C-alpha cells in the first residue's frame, strides 16, 4: 500500500498547532496568576486596606543648635478608585469648596496615564493634597458619606527664619524621573528640591511604614489585620546640623538687601561654611503648601533670578583677589623672591600693550605690590614665567605648569560643596589658547589679563573664599561644606581630608604679610578693626556690561584664623566701596558678636545702600568718601588683545 505523505504532514501541522495553543494558554495562565498582580490586588483589596504611613522628616539645626526647619502636620485626601461608590458629588464639592469643573478635571488627570504613569484602580491616588485646617475639619466629619476616600497624614516644612533659602532648599512632589530612579518613591510622595533638602534627601526622608486594615463584606474597616502584627512603623528621618551660623546668615542677607551678589564665610580650620548669602534671595516659606507651584513659577520668572545661587553658581572675574595666587606661583617657580621688585609707571607697558594702574611707589617688591594692588607687578611676573624658554621651553608648557598650580588651589574645577548646582568657574589650559590664537602664535602678553584675574579667568565666590581660607591655613584647605553632622552618623568623613596645594607652605607667610599690609595701610584700610588683625585683598573686576564689580576677600585673626570671607557685589564699583565694608562687618559680627559703636555708621551705610539697578543709591544723606581716600585701587585700564569676559553672574 502506498504511503500518503501529505496526510503525515497534516498530522504534524495539526499537532504543532495544538502544542502552540497549549503553550499560549499556559503562558497566559502563568502571566495572570504569577506575573499580573491585578487580580491579587482585586482580591486583597476586598478584604484588606493597605495604608502607607509617612515618616517625620528630619529636622535641621544651625551650628549653635538653633532649630531652623521643623515639621507640622499636613493632610492629603486620597482615594482608591475601585472602592469609590456613587456619592453626592455636589455635597462633596461644597465640603471642599471646589467647583464641579475642578472635581471633574482632578478625576480625569488622575486617570490619565500620561500625567499619572502609575495609576491603578486598586491603589491609593491623591485627589487633593495639603488640605487646609478648615477643609480637613469639614471633610473629616462627612468622610463616611464618600466611600473609597480617606485621609493620609503627611508633614509640611516650616521655617523659623526668613533666611538661608538657597542653603535649605524645599520639598516638592515627585515626578516621573524621581519614581523611575528610586523605587522608594510612589506617586504623591515628596522629595527634596534644591539645597540640603535635595543633597541630604536620603538622610532626611526616613523610611515609610504601613498598616493593614481588615474590611467586612460591606467594605467597612473592622480593625487591624492580625491585631497589627503585620504593621510596619515608619522610621523618622535623621536630623542634620548645619555648619551655618543662622544669625550671621541673617545679618549677611540684610547687608546684601537691594544688591546683587554673594557673601561666603568659611571656618578655615574645618572648611565649614559659616554663611552662604546669595542676593537677591526669597522667603523659604513661599515654597510650601498648595501655593508652591504658583510661587515657584513667580520666582523662576523673576528677572533678578532669586533661585540662582550666586555664591556657588555664578562665575565671575575674580579681579585683584587673584593676585595672591600669582605671587605664590611665581615664588614656587623661582620667577621671583619676596624681594624681587618690578617697576610700575601707571601700569604695565610692553610695546603697544598697556595695562593701567594707579599711582604708587615704584619699583616695589611683592608685599607692597599686594598692599597697593599693583597691576604691573603681577603682569611682569606672568610675562617672565610664560615666556621663559630656559625653564619651560614654550609658552604652552609654561602655562600648563601655571594652570596646574591654580587647580591645586581650588580653581577651575568644582570644590565639591554639599549643595547641588556648583559651578566650576573657568581656568583655561594651553589648548584653549592654541584654539583661539593658533599653536605657537601666543605668548604671555597675549593673555596678560590672566595675571590680574581678568581675561578668561572666572571663579565662584565660594572659590575665592576658599582661597582666603587656604592662605589663612598657609597652604591647605578642607572641602567647603554646609552640613557639619547627621544624627546617628556624626561628622561626615568626606569633608575631613586635608587638601594641600602644590605651593611650598613657607611662601604663604609673605602673602599673609602683604594682605595684612593692605589692611593697615593699603587698599583694604576700611577693614582695619582694632584687635582683630584682619588680612585682606580688594578687587575691582571689570564688567563689559556695566559698572565694575566690587570684590573683597580676607580672613582674621592673622595668626589664629577663625573666619575667611569673600564678598562679591555686582555693579558696585571699587572693591573698597562695598566689598571691604561688608566683608569687615561680617568678620566683626562673627568674631565679636556685635558691631562696635565707632563702626555703626559703616553698618548703616551698607544696610541702606542699593546697587541692584547698576547705580549706587544711598538712603543716607552722608556723602561717601571718594575711592582713593577710601584706599581703593582705580580700575585698571586694560587694552590687551584678549576678548572681554562676561561677568554678569551667568555661568560660563
């Protein structure tokens, strides 16, 4: 009998088809029973109600244990959509004092997976957050009328001081990215946003708990499942202690009212930041509660940029505060000794190139050059270093040596402060100038403005204050930070490592003496406070967009430094006009606890002055002394071939 191969083939095809169907059914059953939790959630939700219990967020204290940020109860109205039964929506809307249109929109937004990616009818969803006390009272009385709705208690941040908003930050509702990046978060949760609330979020937030409640056949709560044995209590977040002196912070913010700029004060021996002022600032309480979104948009749209933390984000030309770094590098490289003198005839002149300076003795060595803030001295130093073929061969190799010294002193890269958004400033390398001018086509005179902190050089106020702390320490610093300890963790180890510069520590003594001379009889005479031995350096940073910026850095006492300061006031003219008096007031306030009667006039002048519009306005009728009488250097008249640098506070 002849075999029918077609029939044989059909048998295999039919058999294979049956196997495929069986596999599909098995896979579907596995998915429904094992992988898909919807049916389990449906079954569980009929018998149990799982409620998340949110922990108390960690409190924030200042260095003197003054409470700065604390919590108060807040309430969210949440719902489990599957459990919601027909109810009187008019009564519901009247109770919450919302319109039917608002109700419908909230329900639609909740179910829209583009806006609420984790929507599930079986899990709790927020209907309205941050209920007012009145709303909470009214809805609590009537909650039994609206099955499926219940109240979840949360916390709301409260601020004891209208200060330090840029340091503290705030909390906001999590977004899609937060949920994707951290499984801790669920829709409706809150997370730190800006400041220490963001950078220390994992310490502050604590651990969520939960409780399991039993339902009866009608859905009514009958008590805790297993008498609460399966409930998990929340763990409160850790308290943190700031290095900030909140009284000094408040004082600094008062001094910077109606001005644009920053103040940074550091304790040299630890790197702890004592004050971090950014102006203009804002009231931190604006970013809490139901009005947070509206207020945040208002701050974002404010042309003065109050959310922009100028203390750590703004990159400015450091001006003459940069000169101590140059003296250190030139001594380290053997270009000068403390006794080396250079001439200054109203500035540095080389061929057609001229960098202006003010009148003072000439020639002069290093310490008097710092005392008088001589531009020519540091231009000659850079000239003889970069163009020294015998030492380095070519300018680009010499410049790399120069740049590496600058990096060791904390310039050109982020210092690593424990706040989000820090700028690295800008220190160019030789490749930058090769690209701008061509390899082998530039020399020291091409970039001579770098010697006096102009040209392409940019630094944050934090970096300038850190330089002051480094000089105070005679050659080392600790990473600046605003949190000194976390409850249960103690001091943070990452801020305890000493960072030593590439400069021989012996050379710092000459810079310290020069900065002291600047206070006793030079450009910083306004900072000469009896008994405090202040050392300082002014800066008048050129600004192609308006008035020059007023800069000061200093520390005190000279031999046992307890505070190092940088003050940067945009569009305020000479360093001695605003930088020096504000910086000296900060130093005096911190070290003495008060301003002496003889300096109350200086304090009143600084508190009353306004520079925010680029024009100095004083409320006081007292006429200011002229800049030269105040001991300030005239703004240098640089006519180099370097391009002008943006210096309006934007990050480069």
